[in-house]
């Protein structure tokens, strides 16, 4: 038996727990040669209320004995308190020492990081919490667009339903692609979903700049994505040299002017694609892309899918 210990806490996201456990349970039902034994653990054991109000029955993490196969940290709004629970963090640290692999779903990465298990690793988390994870743990190499990432024996995943993607990848790693595909078919999900988190993100996030000049440039970009937003044009408007603006912008936001402009234009295009029936050439022009080809390349690079695919999945018109 492969023992899987899912670590949870009050105000967890229920799907972070039940999504992966259903994958493992279904793998057992579909004939896994080394079946999974599932344990849900919390700091003190007993009833743990998820953020949805539903209750999980858990065991005390101190009562779980290693070695174990897989340690999985769930996420949710309660992770802030959980990351400062000395009993839970100590339990995670202890179990990780004897676990074959350590994994997290969504903001469960915060719990693993607090236990020192992600130091220097390449990781992911929910796109909306990636910046906060980077601020708190600057040594981490965070990719906010990946659905899941494997770095050695440490696996981290994006938000909520990405825990299912992660668990399917773990099943495939353990038992091969045939069983993973059978589990995915049974659960009616992609065995490997197309695209990354970028197709779901709803905003372009940069740190709040201290310099008024950079704030003005950000406001100008957001106000009219179709305008001339070259570094030269923005520098003239801000009364700065191009080199000075470029240095200041990177220092304040952590990215380049061109990269931020492209991100804003893609986000503007996303909104049009979801609520407008205009052709791609019109959308490209309204969002500041010179050609449909440029628009297509930038959109796919940012989201992992084409503009047409995004409209098919998310359009409300």
C-alpha cells in the first residue's frame, strides 16, 4: 500500500482535499497494482470545517507514523493560520523526512515553504497568490502559469482543481499512463489539460510602485492599451530618458515595460473575447497588436491557448 497523507486545517478548500483523494481512490478501483491508503490529518485531529462549511473527519498529525509514500498539503484561506501552527508545521516537517515525495495543492505551498521544504525549489501555486508567495519566500523560483511543477521529489500545483491534475500525474508516475488515462476517463477530466494557469487569470499583477513616474506610466498603459506604448513614447510622456524609465520600471515592478504592455494587451483581449463577437482582427487592433499573427503569438505565449480557443471556452455572448 502507498500511504498518502493529506494535511488539512480549518478553512481549507474542500476540493484541494477531495479532488486528489478521489483520483487515488479511483486508481484503486481501476486496478492499481500498489493501491493507495488515504489518511487526512490535521493539527489536533477530529472534525475540521472547510471554508465551504462541510466537515472533514481527520486524524491528529502527531499520530501518523512514517515512512509514508506521499505527503500532500492542501490549501485554502486558512493556510495563513496553519502556516503558523507549530504542531502542524512540525508534523509536516517530520513526515516529509520519511516521505518518498512531498506535494502541495494551491496555497498548500505556503505550508510546505514554512516548513522549509521548498527552499531553492522551482514551484507553483494559485496564480492569485503567486506574488504573495514570492514576497514571503524570495528564495523560491515561482512559475505562476504552470498547472503543476515537479522539482526532484517535490511537486506543487496551481489552485483548486489543479490538485486533480497533480494527482493524475502522480498516478501516472507510479503506475504508468494507461491507468492515469483510465482514471481521467472515469472522472471525466483531462488527463493533461491544455494550457497553463494564464487562461484563468483575471488581472495583471505588479507590485505597487513607490515612484509617481512609474505609477503614471502604469496608469497610461492601463488606460489605453491600443495607444503607442513604446518605451520612447512613454518616456516622453513621463519626462524621462528611455534608459532611466526602463531601469526605474524594472526596479519598481520586477518586469520590463514591453513585457507589462504585452500582458495588459492580452488581458484586454481576453475581456473582449469573452464578451464581444468581433473578429480577431478587430480585437487585435483594439488591444494594440499590430497584426492578428502578433496577437495570436502573444496570447498563446501568455495563456497557453489560442484566442479562438479562449473564446470557445469562456465567452458569455
